[in-house]
């Protein structure tokens, strides 16, 4: 918005530090694991 662009959900990975990138990868890993566990638990067939 400060640059005159409309806000969106895009994240420019090249603008992240190695620290931020590492934490983002870890967060996605946790989400993936949790989705798998919940998919098995509730047998959704989605994951």
C-alpha cells in the first residue's frame, strides 16, 4: 500500500532473510504434518 499497490497475499521470498525463510519452511512443515495427522484421524481423504 505504501508503494501505491493494492494489498495481496503474495510473499516475495527473495525479500526474506535466511532466518525468516527457515522459520517459514518450518511452519509449513508443521502445518503439513498436522494436516496429515488430522486427515488420518478424521479420514477425510484429502491429505
